[in-house]
C-alpha cells in the first residue's frame, strides 16, 4: 500500500478530466464502414428473392399474392446486420444504412414490407416461370412463405404453384 | 424553565435531524468523488435520496428461511443506529447524554453489526452465510479497536461519562500524549473498515455480484438497511472527530457547529479517496492487518495506564 | 403523496440485473462498455446490482435456451414489482441467427413479458443508451413499420397480326 503510487494514480486520472460523451444530448459520429439497419428501396427492387435466399437468419419472406404481385417482407427481429442481402442484390436496392438507434417497445416496428409488380410477358401473358417443376427447384429465389404468420416455409411444395402447369398429366401434391 | 426545556429539546433535535438528513448526501458525495477520480461524470449529488425513495415504493417480498427474523433484523438495525446517533455530540451536545455511559456506546456499536448478521442468517442462502461468516471474522478484529480507543480516552479523562470521554479526552492531561497519537494513527488506518467501504467492505457487496447478507431483501427493508449503512458513516466520523480532534476551544456557537460539519465532510472525502484508489482485500489479509493494529492498540492502553 | 413521489423516482434510479441466458457474450461486452467512463450510464442513476431482488430492470441477453429457461423465469419472478425487462441484441429480440438450432426455444419473449427491445448484433453502446433513454422517456422512438408499393401499369400484349419493323407481313 504505498501512498505515492496512489497519489500518482489519482493525479493521472484527474488530469484526464471527464471523458464521458454527452450521448443522448448530442449525436455521435459513426465509423465509416458501419452496418446499421438495411433499407429496402421499392423503386429498384425486381423481386428476384436473392436476399431471402441468402439471409442467414431467415428474416426476409417472399410470397406471390397473384401472378403479378409479389410481396417481400423484412422482419427485423433476428436480423444480425451482416449485410449479405445488400451484397447479393443485383439492383443494389438494399443499402445498409448507418442507423443504429433501433430501440422500440413493440418488435413489429422494425419490419419493412414491399409490394412489387412483376410484369407479365407480352406474348403469353404469364409471368416468367421455368417450364418444369424441376427447373423451378433449381431457380433461386422462388418462394412461398407464410406472410400472415411471419414464417418461412420449408416444404418443397413451395416451389410449385397451386395450379397445375400441364393439363394432360395430373400431379399429386402432398 | 419552559424556555430552557424547549431550547434543550430543539438543540437535541437539531443534532439528530441534521445527521439523519445529511447521511444520504454524504454517500452521494462519495459516489461523485469516486466518479471524478475515475474520469467520468457520475450520478447527481442527490442520487441516494432518489434511490431510497424508489426502494420505498417497491413491493416487499418476504422470502428466505424465517421472515420473522428478517423483519426483526431490519427494525433493530435502524433502531440501534438511531440510538447511537442520539448519544454522540455532533457539534451540539447530545440529547441523550445522561442515558448511559461509555459502556452503553460500545455495546450499541457492536449490536449494530450483529443486526446485519441476523439479517444474513434470516436469508439462509449460501451467499449470505458466507457473507456473515466473513463479517463475524472482521467484527472480532474490529470492535476491540474502537473499544480500545474509547478506553484510552476514559483512562486519560479518569471517567466513563459520555460527554467527558467524547471530548478530545485522549489528549487530556500530563505530558505528550503518546497513546493518543498512536490511537489516532490506528483509527485512521482502520476507519474504512468501520464504515464498510473498500478496501474492507468484505461482507457486504463483496461477493460484489451478490451483495452478501442483503441478498434476500427487497423494497422498503432494503431501503432501511442502506440508510442504516449511510448513517453509520456519519456516526463513525462523528465519533472519530469527537475523540481525536474536537478543537472547539474559544469558538462561538454557530461557527463551532459549522466547523464540525466541515470536519465531517473532510473525513468523508478522505474515505472516498481511499475507496476509489484501492482494491478490496481478501479476508485473510484483512484479518492479519487488524491483528497487527490490535496488538499496537493494546500497547497504547498499557502506555495510557502508565500516564503517557 | 409519498406514493406519487416514489413513482416519480422510479425513472431516476433504475437498478439493473444482467441475465445472460445462453448468448455468445457479445452483448455482455457491450453492456459492460456502457458502464465504463466513456459512455457512463451511471449519470442517469443506473447501477448494476447482483441480486434480482434488488433490481428494477432485467437486461436479458441471449436467446431462451432449453437449459436456462426455468432459471430465467425464476430470476424474473424474484424481482419485486414494478419491473421492466429489456431484451438486448438480436438473439433476445427474435431468436437471433440460432433460432432453429436444437437447444434454442426462441426469443426471450416466449418466457417473459418484454417491455423494450434493443436489436443489434451486438448493439452499439450508444444504441443501448438510446434504448434506456426511450424507456425513461428522454428520447423519441425513431422507428416505425414501413410499407412501400411499386406502381402497377398496363402492359400492352403482343399480337402476331401487328406489323413488326423489318419483318414480312
């Protein structure tokens, strides 16, 4: 217990002054490469669903309401702010903003929902789909999630539509 | 006759009321000084008042092995601390001066420590039992120190009366008071342990994660325990000042009272500085430290007996 | 009258109990950062206590796991009312990246009623202080659900009878 070292320690700490940042009173600058909340831009999105396939927390849900309208819903609950969705998006419609002040008292506040118009083919009047179900299984991003209950659907049925694609063969659904 | 009674009562009340109201403020000063030394902006000075008021408004959960002893420990602790506050002159003369002598004071000081032990025993959880066993070890070493200081004063003043002993008695009479100076050094070294602060707050808040004997208390009972601990800071400071440096010869009344409170704040500041720059001791290191101090204290009593 | 004063003082001195029920400790370190001199949260009167019986707020971190679910519930029931629960980090808010593993039940709200959510992985210390400020009423909530729509438009169909540039007939 040497007194001199304690006195020296006190003088060092007092020289530093008060280093506390006055945070809620003044805004804080963020580092340049900071990844905050992702922002989805509906004007650029083409509805490919690549973000939904790549999300490691499975937070982005995709559902086709009808042939022309596709809904993409981002529930922010489990989002780990990894930035994979922004990396994968071919149109750069997702940006990782610098916002970190996301506290809320109701978890549904963080969600973002996009309603997208998928334009139809001018010749046949249908949206672009693959010919056979096998081809559709290979295509990334074609999904059938349960938006009402905010759930990802794992079943392979999701890759097939509800209506049959060929009229001469009957396909059994599970 | 009426006037003098009223004056006596109001003096006594002013004595205690000041002490009771300022106890959380002294704790607030300690927290703020600790924060300044740690280079941060600390809580506001009135923070302990907010803490106590908030605790009074919370639900009271009675748990642990025996709720009866839990309640009893709380009330006895507050009662003991308030009684001691009535017995010590704090700038003005004590209101219950003639209620007892020095022996009563010594026993009450020990009893206030026992109330914490009872509180921990009522909880019955492992953490509180470890806390009270450590508190018992510390009390065995510590209470004799204060007793020795008071007895040195009593020996010098040749009496056991409260107002004589608590009046700078260690410096009275013949020659250079060697025993007085030795006791002063010993008391300053062990002051931190009496007021239950770092480096010696081994029982309470030590298992710093579990708060030791207070682990099962919640709401108003916790508020009472915390308040008793804050008042203990003032009581021990007042005792130290009264026995060792009263120094009020020749100063008129209101100035003398303010000088007393200034001295109390200096002691609180000293305690805060020591608390902020030290780490907590282990129980065996603390026991060894106090054993050494106790041996020196007993030597001081022998010296006092011989007139030094 | 004393009751009102006590209620008002609740916001000025919150005592916090930290409960990590199976997380990766990233949010633990951010909570520890918040108590350091740089982001000092003690200036709001917030103190870390070791026993749930002394605490007003439980900071939950990490998803609710099968092994720690009962312990978490017991700690919550040991707190005297009025009490709040803050869920810190993506794991506590929604289950996190680990939401479908074998030992995770889900987010903390499957076991306890949560009052405030502070998402992030891990949330910055400023984000945690902002969450506390929102809870105390010192700041406004900045987030709201966003819903956007692409405009629908008529797509002209292609008929084989239409004259096409450069083709015959």
